[in-house]
C-alpha cells in the first residue's frame, strides 16, 4: 500500500531528535554511504569487546545522547568531521536506536522519507529475538528496511545471510514490536525469547509491550532512548486491566496493518502521550524531563 502524501511528507522532515544544522546534503549519496557514516561515528556499547574497546564509566555516559545535534556537536568537539574515517576506540557509544536515528536523519537530510522501526531481530542468535531498532526509507515503491549498525565485523560475527541495506520483510528475520505482541497474545511464542539477550530478566510480555509503545512513538517521530518513557511505559503488565490489554491489542493490530496514516498515528499518540519522561539508563544514569524541553535538558 502506498502511504498517503501527508505521511511521506511527515517522514521527510526531521524530528526534534534527528534535526541538526550540521546534517549536510550529500551529492550523489548512496544508502551504503549513509550507513557507513553512522558506523564511523557510533559504536554499540554491547559490542565493545569485539572492537577491543575499553569500557569506562565516562565512555558509557555517551549512550544517553538523545539527539543527533548533540551527537554531531560532540563529534566536532572530538575533532571529527561527518565523513571522517575513525578507529572503533574513537567512536561515540550508543545502541541500535542511535544507529537507526542517525541513518534516518541522514536520509531525511537528502529529502527521503525515513523512520525508525522498533521490534525484535532474529539474526543475532538462533532461537532468540533481540530487541532491536532498524531504519526504513521509502524508495518510491516500498519501505526498505536497513540495519545501519551492521558493519562487516558484525556481519561476519553473526554470519549474516542477507544484505543489511535491504533487510528481508520476513517474520524469520525481523518482527515489529506490534507483531511480537500479537504472537505473544495468541500464545504462539515464548515471550521470554524476546529479550535483550538470552536468559535476561529484561524481556517477556511487559518488555514486548514497552517496545510496542516505543514503536508507536517512533512512528510519530518521537525517537526516545530505549530506556526511557512516560509513566505508561514503566507500568507492570500485571496491573493492566482487561480493557487496557485490549487497547494494546487494537494498537498492535493497527500498526501491523501497514495502513497507517498520519491522523491514525496521532490518534494513538493521544491515547499514549509522551509528556513527562523518566530515563533509567543501563549505566545507572537517571533523570526526569519534559519532552517540550528536549533541546534544553542534560544529554539532549
């Protein structure tokens, strides 16, 4: 289904998280080139050992960089230009969300509709679904999925069997958080196979729902850090009423349909608003901030 023009126009413009005057228009750009720019500036904090990079408290604070503008200014302060070639030890720590947001920002800067998509990837470890964020861009015919995090080292390490610049739209490869919620509610999957890593307590039904909310917010161009959200994000699944669970089912059905509109997405955003946000980062950093003040808070 071809998205409505107003939705494509929406994704063609930057969000509060992706915009920056430092984002250039790149003549004769390619998707591969834009993904490599993200890879030259970011390093996933979960892959430090593979890149022989030291884990320090000071370095880990970088994972809380919310906006592309702050990221690019930090890179400038460190002496790097946008298209610099860097060593892994010189890169800014982040996670899949940051790679996808950076890639999405670069695509939007070229005038291409692009968005982040929150879900679970089945290609990092067989039999497990890691929470993951990828990018999508509209090529004129379809939404093309891109995993800009996967450089050659990671492709080799996980023995990737497809092109990460055109991730197959297959339930064996990547499922959106909305689809994962449907599979859980239908009793078709073990929800604890959907986690940050096998055996992690950070996974399961409530974790899937939290990622579903992040999927909704990202589709509304509110690309929060994955470890932050409003009060609704932090609620335990056990305290939700049957009516609230059914509302989550309805949201998942809408997002899986592939028939989203700007009006429809904004309707669901009204149901699950993002106002006062609590951040509880993996490195122990905590803060509460108001979304309207995103460019003013520490780490923004």
